[in-house]
C-alpha cells in the first residue's frame, strides 16, 4: 500500500488482530520503501492507557534511518526510494532484540524493556502514530512511502523462519498479511 507524499491524518490503515494474552516476545516484519527523508511511523501499536506501546518511526539522517522501538532509537541502513525487508525481534526475558534488513542481521543487543509484556487488546495502525487508542493522529506523524507484508508473530523467528519470510513463504500468527 502507498501512503502519499501529501500528508493527512486520514492516511492510515488499522490491521485487526486478536491477542488474547500479553506478549513476552515478538517478531515484526514488513516490506518498506520510504519516499522521503522524514517518513514518519511505519506502524504503531497502542493499548488502553498507553498510546506508544510499540512504534517504529523512521527519520532519515544521511544514509541511515533512526528507528524508535520501545522508546529507544536505532540507526538502520534504510535507503530512500529502495524496497527493504525490515524485521525486528524482541524477547522480554533479558530484553534481547535484533534488527534485520533484507534478511541479514544489522544490529542486536540486550536489556531492551527487560521484563515488560506487550499488552493485549490494542490497536495496530499502519502509517500513523497513535496519541490515543485508535486516534490522536497528527499530520506531523504520518508515514510517506510504501508498506507491504506487515506480519507479527508471538515468538522470535529462527534464522530459517526469517529466511522463509524473506522468501515470501510464511506469515505471522498474530497478524498474517495474506
């Protein structure tokens, strides 16, 4: 799907998913092609009482994007007007996390939101940051670019499963783009 260069609070998509329990780990993968240097949020996930449970915002700086995830920022090699497969994994125990661009690990670490659980009964929004559950949208927080194959799993994908997503052979068990 394309989020146009002319920004608007109406340019977003809600993806429906049922999460019966909070998540102690996850993997999120998507195809992205940013159209401009300031792309805004690829997605946001809000729960009642917490508008920024998960947000991936892209901000261009030279040849790198700074992506915010769980209130931390990470420089990632995402080029404007180029398709990329972006995946992020996270596990509550130890706070282990990793970013993958185009099927290869580009950054990883630990201690990110250790012990936190991703709350259930929330709203997954593509293309806008939520300042309230399913709302509070701002033109300054609108994504400009293309986004496809947004998938979410309730576990950390193995390297073989990551290759399967990169090759279009598996979808998420929380959100399956197909």
